[in-house]
C-alpha cells in the first residue's frame, strides 16, 4: 500500500457552523507533516473524516488511494491516536493492546514489540486507568503501531509528555518518517514541530492557509527583518520609526525592524548617537511565522490583560477548547 494521505475539497457543516471549507492537502511518505491551526480551525474534524469517524458533506479523504471504510484490516494501513483517554481503564496496557491485536488478526509477539517501541515495558501489566497522560500517549502510540502501518496520524502527541518523553517523541517521529512512512502530526507546540516536522500544513477557518516546508515558511517570515540589540530602546524606536521603519519591541533590549536595511539602521543610529550592541538579519521561529499566518484566523481570543500599572498587554491568549 502506498504511504499517502490525500485530502481533496473537504466540506463539512455542523448545523450552521462551517467546520471544513474546501480543505485540500497531501501527506507524503518519508516525512513528518505538521498539521497546525488555531482552535476551531478544523484539525480534529479533518482527522476524523480521514478515519471515517465523521462523514464529509463534499470531497474525499483517501489513505493510500482508498477510503478508510474500504480497508479490510485498517491497523495494517493506518495507525492513529486521536484521544489518549479512549481506553478501558480497568484493563492493563498489555491486555488493551492484545484486544486490539486480536481484532486485526495480529499475534502476541507484535504486542510485545510495540510495548518495547513505546517504552512501556515496566508498566505494561499495570491498569491503564492509573497511567499519567504521558503514559497514555505512549500506550496510544503503541496501539497505532500494532499493524506496522505505512501511514501514522497523531493528534497532539506531545501533550502530557515530560522532557524525556518530548525528546523521545521527536526522535521517534523522525525515525518513522525515515522508514518511509507518511506521518501526520497535529500540535499546538510550534517549538516541537520546528525540530521535528519537514512539511507544514497550516489551516484556519476550515481552509488551508499554507502548505509548504518548515524551512521555507521560516525563511519567508524572516525575510527583510533586522534584529537590533540596544540599551536605548526608546531612542532607537523613535529614530527608526521616523525613518519609515516598522519597529516592534521583542525583548527588554531587543527590537525587530522591517522596512530598513541593516546598513541603513547602523547609519541612522550612528548619526543620532544611539548606542547599540548588535544589528543582524532576523531569524524567525516557526512560532513567529505561524502567528503571522494565522493572525486573522483566530476565532477564540481573550481580552488584553491589565498589567500592574493598569497598562494593557498586547499578548492575547487563545482559548484551550477546540
């Protein structure tokens, strides 16, 4: 079976609410594809449609060229983790996996193999209801691997992971892609995807906003910006804004400038006797690139917080509900 996911023109309504509005993208073998967007953008709905848990009103979602419902032994084609809590808490982790394996005609040996891959050896005979969220994530990943599928789909796999688990997850996802599998990972943790994903599909309000490599997205967000470090931040902002630049304070002694070349910034600051320690090309993070892309696609935004002196903070917080 070809290791691909192909989503074409998906449209889906829940009553008056439009969840998907022409969603189209592909997940290719040999790479980790990050699937990101604000809360309510349509990530979970898209993944549910791919797995046949929701039906699209229009469009198609194919795994290796076939709809999920036509797969005879689905765990051998696609492994998925959408909800780490979807298990019987009174069963041990091993028995949970044995039940899934037997439903697909898989043997006990494969259960023990995935327990080892997920790092659950010491906890396999404990009841899953007593697991932490991070351990439940590992159990869900072990279940997704049971059929040794060419396609892997994981929704927020970093949630609940401790630092060791996060490091393991990064390497694990890259190793799956290195084996030629198509790996789709939904996450809100841009810092983790920056170190893990090769490709990124960014969505908002049920549509694809960007479908590109992580490197190209960061390069586009970095283009034409300059980072300035100075102990005289207010003076520097005044001088550069007067010259037509767009200036944003990004740290206690750091400014990010758009609209002026680095050499021009140096000249202006020198003429105005404004001290500075560094002028360099700005290297955006994936989080900065993502925030810029999705600025107009956020549906749930908290009001600006009041600071200690009654000053309004510019950093809004997104709601946690999806």
